[in-house]
C-alpha cells in the first residue's frame, strides 16, 4: 500500500511538471506570435502596399511562407489589414492596413511620429495604386536584404515611405521613401529615394533634382512679429532639425529598357548643370540606377551612376570621385539624431 501510494504521487508530480512545461511553452509561443503579428502590421501600415512574399522576406524570412500567410489571414479576421488580388502575375495578393489597423499601429513606440498614409478606401483604390507602391516596397526590401548579407543594420521599419518635407507656401518635397542605414563601420547613412517607373517625362523627373536643391537651401521665414525678437529667427536650413547631414539622393529607374535609362539619366545630368542645384551637388551625392541592376546585383554593388558624371559606377554608400576631389569627404556621424525629430 505504501509503495502504491508513493508511485501515484510520483506520477502525479510528473504529470503536473509536464503540464507546467506545456503551459510555459504555450505562453512563449503566444508571445512570439504576438511580436510577429505586431511587426507584420507595422510594416504593412508603413509600406502602404506589400505582397505576401515581400512581407515574408521582410519580417520572417527564416520560416516557411505559410506562416506569414496564416498571420495575414489572422490580422484580416481582426479587421487590421485588407487585401486585393491582382488578376495577373499568378493572382498575387497585395495587403494594406485598414483605418483600424493604422490607428492601432500608429500608437506604438516604433512608429512614433508615424504619418498615417492616405487611406486606401477599398480594393479598387488599392489596385490603381499598386504598381508604383509595390516597386517602392521592392526597393526597400532590396536594401534590407543587402544589409543582412553584409552584416549592416537596416531593419524593415528603417524604410519610411512618403515623409513630408515642407518648402513653404504650401509646397513640399515628399520622397518615395527615406532610408536609414547603419554600416558595420558604425557610420549612419541616410538617403532620399525616388522610384521612377517612366510614368512622367524626363524633364519632370529631372525637376526633382531642383526640388531637392530647394529643400537643401530652405530656411523658413519667421512669423510676423518674431523678426525683432533676439534669437527668434531661424538661420539654418529646415532639414537640419531632422538630419545631421542632408541625405544622399537616389533615383531608381524602372519600367524602361537600357536606352530609356540612359535617356533619363541624361536628363538628370542636364539638371545637375543648372546653377541653382550647385549647392546641393557640392555636398550631396546624387546617384541613379536601373531597377534591373539594383535587384540583380544589390544596392551595395557598383551599379549607381552619379548624375554629374554618369560614366562612373559606384556603390550607393560611396561618394563620387569628383566630389571627393573637390572637397574633403564629410564623415557620416556614428550617432544619429532621433527619428522622428523631437517636437
């Protein structure tokens, strides 16, 4: 009797131990799933439009894509994301955040200061915007993957589409994306990225260089009544409140063949010789690349063409030889200012 009682107690203890282990493992798995759900929603909200495959490679490349599909379906059931199915390209699904999803994500610290996108009201609206938005997301993915391969740091949320930079008078420069990138050397790099799909003429594309030159020089006027106050007038460019150095400017050219790329880079080169952009080009690398070269060889490869000297081929982190010879190379700060800027 004594032996039997002892055996029962031992079995009961082992059962309780196994149950406790299962509970602990279950809690850990639930926490891991919640972290993954949170990152997925943040990326969908920030990137505007992403395919299932893009989101998978950005957030969960180490597991099977079916896990990302299940996660997206769960977020959809919760009303946080919605989808549109493209009739071409194997009926790919493209995801975007709902108004509720944007509201939830914008409250998280990692999206502090997040500028909510113009909401996509329905799948039809998403379909009409999808080509350019997916191209922008694909470029962002290429930088994230390249950083992982190089041992650099560029997280999915370091690619921020459509950041508003005012120019006064109701005008603004809104790059397709702003890139934040920390090289393994410790240097912090930033870039304005423009993805051109040949939907506008070469002259309109080249005019963007002039717009960035205006942003580079833009100093807001003091409100009426403040000019006489000591220290009340801003004397440095507005962009310095966001960036220690003006971000380099990268053009990614898509939707055209090699001859079309050359023609559009020639237009950018012509803009680079205009007097009003001289201040920008003396300090800031302005580079262009075809989307095909970017995706085939990676952003860090010497596939970028300086708009001042398109015969060169450099990596996006390099400064063209002409710039380096004209002036000392300015080292990128190793400690970035907080982003978004503090109010």
